[in-house]
C-alpha cells in the first residue's frame, strides 16, 4: 500500500470512528438504539369492585381496587377505556395504592353521549371522585384523558396530590401550538389504524402478540362507535396552563407520532415546576410498551420522588 493510500485509509477510519462517536453521543441520553425491547406478560389483576355512576345524560362504568392507601385515578386515552390499564392495576395496588379507572361516555360499558351534548369531561371526573368519597388523590391522564386531567387540575388543584400526564396535547388551544401539532398529522392520518398511530414500530415489530392485545382492548373499548369527544370547562391557553399549581410529571416517547419530544418540551416550558421523562423507542403508549419502567417511574413520583427537568430512558 502506498503512503497516499495509507493516508486516505487512515483518514477514512478516523472519520468513521468520529461519526460513530458522535452518533453514540447523540443517542446516549435516550439509551442504546440497538437494545431489544422486553416482552412483558400482563400480570394477574387484583380483585376490584365494579360499579356505575349516573351523571347528567349518561351512566359511567368504573372499577375500584379499594383499600386504605392513597387513591390513584386513571383517565384513559381516546382509543381506550377503563380496560386500558392491566399493566398498572395490580402493580399500583400492590404498592399500596387504591387504584380507580373509569370509562368516559361512549367507551366500554359506559353509555353513549347525547349527540351534540357530550358533557364536560372534568365534571364527570369530579362527580366520580365525589361519589367514591375521595378528598385528595393522584391523577394520571393519558392522551385524550390528559385533556380532562389537566382541566380538572386547573379547576380543582386542592383535590390533587399530583398529576401525571402521558403523551397528551393537554387540550392546549394556543394558535401556534395547534398549527405545529396539526402540521405533524397529514391528511388521512386519523383514518389509520389505532395501533399504527399509537404503538411504536419497534414495539409492533418486536411484540406482535402485545400489539394485537392492545388493539383488541382498543376495539373493545370503542365498540365500533365514533365517539364524540367531551368538552373542556374553558379553553386551555398558555396563560391558563401556567396557573397550574399541582406537582406534575410529563411522560412521552421519542417515537410518538402525535407528540414527539420537541412538542413535549414546548409544553414543559410553560410548566416550570414540572419534570419530564422521554422513553426511547416508545410511541404514544409508554404505559403499555414499557410498563415496568413506566410503573417504576410513576410510583417513584407518586411517593414524592424527584426527577431532573428532563430525563431520557
């Protein structure tokens, strides 16, 4: 090999090593890009009481594990129902919490909303927690459920120990925010299958059985209906969001088609006291795709644990 060939080869090798190091540095905060995703079986559920609550214009179905520990109320995504939490129900209950989930109007076992009058989501939630005698509780809202959880936290901060928001636009109505988030969703986006939209390609490729189970729960939750979304008590502007005085954890995934990390950071910038966790290779459903890590982090937060301003897993 000539001296010139050796110099070219050496330069190419150095460039390749440099590029590799830079790529590793870029991905390091959110974990190894080549790691495998564990397949986690759904754990056995703990006994829970089921019940119905009549609210104006509807009947809501809920389940409640009971007990004397602090209560955690779960507000499901638009693609789900009270059935959407099999990975959380037994884990939170065994950690000493009273775990409660309910189906919003039109979702599994709850009656369909009156056309044109779907009700205010936070009002239904308030009726439920009053019915169950909860003075204060932790609230976890996922995706569309995060809209109503946020609205509730703004209306009744004195009732909450903490707020966890998973992959949710939070109902924010700022024009520029809406423009950016709507631009991310091209024409026909909402017509795609829910599992494609909400589960990351990593998860769907690595765990077909898990993806099929998620889709089965989603289909059962929606019952083939086109459900009208409930309303907020008032628009959530940046100014209104900034009045939130509840300890808050924001959770997202770096493969979320709806809410990629830059959007999560945009929200976090208006909640200076909040913490954020972003899971690598996770879509819109961290509670399903990475349940053990999600549960561990949420339980740490519920018990008063602190996180940095932003954590990548």
